[in-house]
């Protein structure tokens, strides 16, 4: 699963195509919330977890980009939703 910031529909499509992911593998809240800037990754991750879109053992890659790539961060975690 890929969770990114949600700057606009074009960026989301380009990232998904570049990584050869289908839409179900790139979590998306843009239509619901628009551009949440820095809050997009945690909000989108929370929505996915609450909806049951993440299964134990899934590799979840979270990333954010800003200023045309001047700032970037990413993390990959193995999802374990058990509390």
C-alpha cells in the first residue's frame, strides 16, 4: 500500500503509474478532503485502517513531497493492526 500526500489528481496518477500500482494500492482521500498538505498521510492512513483496507503483514509505504521535490520523506512499515 502506498500512502502519500494528496496535492492534486495529476500527481496521484503520475506516482501510481510510475510505480505500476493499481488504484487500490495507492490510498487516496483527495476527492473527500482535497490537499491536506502535511496532514494527508496520517489522515489517509487512519481512514484506510478504519475502513479495513490494511491487513496484518501489508507493507505500507508512506511518503510526502513538497516544493517540487525540494523536501521529501518516506517510511516503509509492516502493518500490524493488532492492539
